[in-house]
C-alpha cells in the first residue's frame, strides 16, 4: 500500500512566473511512489491528477479563513507523512496535530532566517532538507539538517540544444530572477560599466514582495537611468515558466550573483545550454568549476571578458548528474518512507 503524503506548498499554477515548479515537485513525489494530496495557499492552472486543495488566496480569503480551512483539511485528509515545501508557516500551523499523532513531518527550506514559525515547527520536524550548507545556518550541527543539493525537472527543461551556433553572442548577457535585493542584480549592472559598450544585459523577472521589492526596483532602474547604460540594459518583465524554455536557448551566458545558495534559474539555464557566471559559493554548491575571483563589479566584468562559454552537453551533464529533481526526491524519500 502506498504511503499517503500530504504535500504543502505555496502555489500550484503551471503558468506562474515564480512558483510553477511547485507542481513539478508534487508530480515527482507521486512518481516516487507516494499517494500525494496537495494543500496550497493559491491554486491556478494545473494538470495534476492528484487532489489539490487551495487555502483561498485566489478567492481573496483572509488569513483567518485560510488558517481554519487548513486545520479542517489536516484533520480530515488521511495522511501518513507530511512534506512542507518552502513555507514553515504551515509547518507551525499543523505542528500540534502532527505532534499528537506522531506523524513524520519534513521541511524543504533554502533560506537563512529562523522565523517564529520555524521556532514552533522545528520542535516536531524529522528532517530539514536544504539545497546548500549555507541554508538554515542556525541548525548547523543539528543532525536533522540534510544538505541535498537542488533539483529541477530535467524532462520539463529538455529543450533542443543542437542549434547552439544560432544563439546570441556572449556579449548579450541574460539574467532571470525576481527583482529582489537578495538577487543582487545591482552588482551585475555595475559590472556592465566595466565591460566594453557592446555588452548588454537582458533581465526577465519582476518585483514580488510588495513590502520590500518595489523600493529596490526603483534603485536599480535609477542606477541604469543615471549612467550610460540606458541602451544596454533591458527589463523584459516576467514570463510564465513554460515560456522560459524559449528564452534560455537564445543566449550563451547567464549572470546570477545570488550568494550562498543555488538559484534554480541557474540550473534551468545550464540544462538549456547557457554558461553561468555565478559566485564561488554557488559554483561550489552546483559543482560548476569556475567563478569570478570575488564579488566586486570589477572582478565580475574581468571574468566575463575572459569567459569562453561551455559546450551545452557539458553543462547539461552537471545538472543531470547532481541536480535532477527525480534524484533529489529520491534522496529525501529515503528518509520520508522510513519515517526517520
């Protein structure tokens, strides 16, 4: 009999520009042999064949409505295991029940802060899975913290990489991520000032956090407007994730200065044959052999100037061997199925 897994995630929407990968994760657990039921804060377009329950954000529900419906769902949906994907808020909200019933509960979290929800939820969690050792630094030395690497669905990103010679030249740089201070696109823009004028940057993404990101977006747009970069930086806005399968294969080089973790867009672009320019910490975590000497604009520019893009099949092999979603889920399932 299959184990019944309750998969709790922020959003199920296969054309979302930020969280569409959540549906791929749910499907990967089903393929690993679990009987999966999904609870998400928001539900949109999807092709999943498993039950998906929304906590009503798309309907405008209040936090209180969502909280009480969540309690009703966890009390009425039969489940043997719980996997909380990214949002410890719901780990905390259900911890009372899973403690009483002794339901093995697991968390995937790649951030650095120990929120109030984490302080509650970590009392009952069996394992905390993280992409890199830099994630969850407060739990360093805790045997429950398991560093697994990241994962992308390589079947989903299996685009044609045979027409590499038709791509834009390496002087046309690409960045794909939300507009957020943590992504540090200001560093990339500043590096562009140290590159010859033929170098350009095309960015895909948008500000998502309404409390912090809009101010940062104003800063980076001003950085472009107040320099000689007006005609060298293009902000394309967001795209649904499926459309990025047409964007990545147009480019040879992606720049991503996210510190201390693995950005999934780097893995996606690498699998599509795009050479990454990333920090040393991210390169080490991914298993990519090179990075700028340091994280100053000058060092980033120097590295880009000397860069020879890698062969697409070499990049694809790194991701396939170390960061395939099916392999990641298999690693985590070794703990989940045993309840340890």
